[in-house]
């Protein structure tokens, strides 16, 4: 896992070991990306890359513009 922070948001990257594997983008409110990745691996899902963004503010980052 690679993690970096910018503009108050944290991004975690879980790269796939397989070239061409699909990429899943996950928006989270807390640092739950590790749990999500581990659960997918334990369930036997095909290989994928997970890009998770956390420390989001629902009203600012997730609500549609209106």
C-alpha cells in the first residue's frame, strides 16, 4: 500500500500484481480502505487495483452541486 496526503485528503493505493487489472475507486469517510481491500482478497475476488480517498467531508466533497 502507498499512502499520500494532499489538500487535507488521504489517498491510499493498493496496486495489483497483474498488469491490466481493473481499477476500483473508493471514496470513504474514514481510513477503512485497508479493511475493504483485505475483505475483497479474503473473499477471493479477481485481482484489482484499489485507489481509496479518505478524510472526505460529505457536505463539501460528496454532495452534488446545486
